[in-house]
C-alpha cells in the first residue's frame, strides 16, 4: 500500500473536491441541496396547513409519547408524539414556516439597514464613514449570541423581538461588505462621467452603484439564512425567542431535552430539520457565490 505523503495529499484534495461536487451538484447545479431545502423547509413552510395531518397545537393525551412508526409506533403519527400527545411531524412542518418567515423578514431588514449605511459610508466617506464604521466595529466586536440574548431579554420573547435581534446582529455584515464594494466602484470611470454629467448623488447611488453590489448582497443574504435559523433555534431553546406553544424547531428540541433517553424523537426530528436546512443553504450559497462572483469562477 503506498504511503500518503503531503504532496500526494495535496494532489488528491482537488480530486476529492471534484467528486464531492459531482455528487452534490450533478450537471453543475446544486440539485441535492435544493431538493433537501424543498423537502425540509420550503414545501412544509408554504403548505403545512394542508399537508400536516394534525394541527400544531392539537393534543391527545391518550397518544402521548408514542414512538415513530419504524420503532413500534403507528402511521397515525409517523414521527411519534410528545408528552402532550402532539404530533411531531405536524409540529416540525409548521416549524418550517417560522424558520422561513424569520429568515426572510430578519434578513430583509438587515439587508435594507446595512446596505443603506454601507452605501452612505463608502460613497460619501469622511465623517459619515468614520461614524458608521465605528458602529460596525462595535457590533462585530460583541459576541453575536451574547448580543442576541441581551436584546431578546430586554424586548421579551415574541416573533417581533426575534426579528429585531436578527436584524441587529446581521446589519453590520452587510454594511461592511457593501462599503468595501462601493469604495472601489466610486473610483470607476462610469461614476466619474456621471458626476461630470451633473447627476445627483442619489441618482448615482441608485443607477450606478447599487446595481453593481446587488449580486454581493444576494450571495451574502443567502449565506446568512443558516445563521438566522441557528440563532432563532438557539433563542427559542433558551426560552427567550418565540414563546410556547408555538411549534418552532428550537422549542421542540428544548421540549425533548429531558426525555432524550426515553423519547428521543421529540428532539431528534426538529434537530435533523435544522441540520439539513443549514447545511443545504450553505451549499447553495457556495454554489451561488461561485456562479455570480467572477473571481470564484476563475479560482
């Protein structure tokens, strides 16, 4: 058997990456991540009211703590039930709606605030840039989870408080990235010609600068979905996110943490949904970055 030297490992690494990409991206498209996203997040989120066999808060004490169908349970509750007899499959499907809506709304708010401040800082520079970037440095210096815990504790557990936490945590990433892009774009010839032609600053930002940073914003927003889902699940798990009895994935994991040895399925299925969704979003975001960014394509 030949020994694996550092040189041979370096030569084998690209081949391994190619095989992994061929499996996850047949034909050059992220078919596997998209399929997982559709099954684990998008379809359950959009159609859970019609596809879920039971309501998310419907209880049946006679069917409490039933195991999944392949572990001695029945097809009436394929993923089993929790201590109140609530169907795990239905609650997991309804939890996808909260994961998707919080990600969409929270990231949208963070994109709007962060991108606007990044455009202003990069284009006008001067004291605008100094103030905004110092705020960005302060936000990034604080641990995201600690900041989220403090904000959630102040505003109280609710859907709106989670949106505020997500936007407050994410805006600095968009502001810093957009500002870096704008610093280079404002020195380009097409911006100089627009200034000579008498275009206003708002018109230059709207017509010439913003369209050139949209791709970066889209890729960065896609990569933040996994972070938002993990953050929301963590806050709900700690009891300062969305309050009970809302069927969020984080709350479902928290409900089953004391029954892991006897009723593991209560935490297992929402935990698997979190892992699959975050992994698939990250893989899709990597593909999107390679597709949009010319530098990534060249590498």
